[in-house]
C-alpha cells in the first residue's frame, strides 16, 4: 500500500516538475520566496489594524503563535520522525529532477512552507472574512500557489505539501479556537451600540 502511494506520488511529482519553461520558472521562484509576499503581508497588517485598532498587537501575537506551532510541528513531529527524503535528495530519481533554487534540507515530509502558508491563510480568513469578501479567495490562492511552487521547484513531493496543508489548516483551527476563548474574556472590538449609548450619557 505504502509503495503504491509512493509510486503515485513520484509520478505526479515528476509530471509537475517536468513542466518547466522560463516564464513559469520565474513565477514559481517568486511564489516560493520568503520576501516575495511582503506586499501582501503589509496589506494584511493594514486590514488587521483597521479592524482591531490599537488592539492589533493581540492579533499579531496570535499570528506569531500560529507560525511557531505550524513550523515546529512540521519539523519535530513530522520531518524528524518520518525522515522521508526530499525528491531532490532521492538518488533513484535525482537525474530526472530539475531544481532551480537548490534542494534544501534532507527531509521533506511534511512541507513547512505548506504548513505555514495554509495556517496563515485560514487564520486570516477566520479573523477577517467578514471585512472583505475577496479575502478568502486571495488567501487560498496564495497558499495553493505557494505549495504548487514547492513541487514545481523539485523540493517536495505532492504528498509532502498536501500533508503540510492539512497540518496548517488544523493548526489554524486550533489557534482560532484559542483566539475565540481570548475574545470571550477580553473583547477586542467594542460593539457599536454600546459606543452610541455611552455618547448619549
């Protein structure tokens, strides 16, 4: 069973990795870069500040907790436990792979990129979806492009990024649950009615 899944995973990986051209090479390198999405992060910070005002530091603290959980779990609960070689470190298919940005660490299951981007995407959707209807589409597209780029660049199998995406989603749900508990005890946004009532007194 595991051998069959590995074979399917490898075939899909080689198919995606083999779709190279100079235009998509540039896009995928950009999508996978750590600083490439900085403009998006700036926009998200702006939206958070717009929604939560001076209490935005609480949201940013939860984001830091979110990324800490997803990143550390992807490494210590998966990569170091399963020790599945990245495809670019697999000598059986190494000659069939085209890499552009190098190979990265030895192990690839699960993808930390996938875990972190999906965790961030679903957390942001959870706290800001009522503000902008287009936001879920943007965040999911951001996460999907990011994980596709990891396979395209030859550093992860599809199974690595799929499992990482699931991990990121679960981490986001857990942190959103902690966030809901926090909000019940210490509301971050004052209801409009209570503000109007206070101005009439």
